[in-house]
C-alpha cells in the first residue's frame, strides 16, 4: 500500500510540474520545461540501466525490444526540448509583452484553511463511500463504435 501511495503521489507531482512548466513556457520561461525534460530523460535512462543490470524489472509486458521501448519513452521529453528551442517559440516569447506586477491579493488565511479543509473532507468522503472490489461488470458484446 505505501508503494502505491508513493507512486501515485509521484505521478501527481509530475503532472503538476508538467502543467506548471507549460505555463512557464507560455510566459516566456524555458528553464522549468527544459529541466523537467532533462529529468525525464535521466529517469528513462536510469530505468533502462536498472532493467539491464538488476532482475528488479522482469520481462516487459510487450513484444517490443527494450531499445524500442526506450525510444518510445524518450519521445515526449525530446519533443519538449525541441519545442522550447524552436525558432518560432523563441520569437513568440520575445514578442510577448513584458509582465507587469500587480498588487498582492488580500490575504484571508481562515478562508484558505476552510477551503483546503472542505476539499480534504470531500475527497475523504469520496474515498470512504466509493465501493471497491466485488464483481466486475459484464463485458458488453457491443463495441460502441
């Protein structure tokens, strides 16, 4: 169970970082996108090395050879690096108007605390009341296409 929580937490953090880096790229910053893409490339390389050196990763659940799987996994981070360094992207970022700082919003710590608590209670209630397990629903013979 702790492994599942760790993996899901890591995936959630990765999704938030990807969204934040995309927003930063729209505003003209490329460091976060490039850093995240380089980290993804390093993670793929580390997984390939671990799969070759240790028996930790067994047979892949695919008929593709490991180099093909690695190249498929590298497609997205390499695409990010190519996109952020494209001449059109650089020209668009230079043409963007400079950012103007606005006044800090009013601070309401109790309202923020109440909002986060309400979200936590709602998610906790959803997790507790959602039925888990049991029989799987019957497979439909109609494809839906």
